[in-house]
C-alpha cells in the first residue's frame, strides 16, 4: 500500500483502453477520487522520456507546470503497464515479450522520469508503479 497523504496529485498513465478502469480503481484506493489531474499518454512514463516520442515530452512538462499552478498538486503518480504497445514501439517487441526484461524497461523509464521530475519540479515527489493485466501493481518507490 502507498503512504498516501491527503495531497492532490497528477496521475500519469497510458492510453491503453484495458487499463482505464484499473487505474481509476487504484486511485480510488489511494483516496484520490476527484483529487488528481489525469494525464494519459501512450506508454505513461515511456511517452514522457523515450527518444521515440520526443515530440510529446514538452507537452507533458507544460501540462504539469499548469497543474502545479492551477491545482496545487504535490506529487506525480506514474502507472505504466505490462504488454504496452508504446513500449514495443520504443524499445522493440522482443524486449517486452520477456517478463523480466519488460520489468527492467519500465523500471528504467520510471526512474528516468523521476530524475527529470527532480530537475523540472523539485518540490514534487513521484510514486512509480507497473500494472499487470489483472490490475495488480508493483511499486518501484
Ligand atoms: Zn500502454
């Protein structure tokens, strides 16, 4: 379970239709219903850090800046997921076919995201997760 305090957050997750309800449920478990800004982009953190999707990166950071100003958010919760089409495009289908390699790719992308967040929004904290096809999550915090 997360150490959620009653702060507003941005939730960064993937556009994959299979995970929208799971992501909502995960946020509800954290007490975040109506307390988060949703930013949904192919790959979650992969869409924000992978060179393949370079054109998307600035859009995310500008939206985050706006959410900090408008909604007073204190953290970014990132929920990537397994069997992600954007991960396949960015890193190759063979990397995603192996569960261990897939985990490494997501961990690496999530940590890159956290490091960039420290530079761009030093006051915000990050929570990093990888969601499985049944909606269960592992944490990299
Ligand atoms: Zn995806």
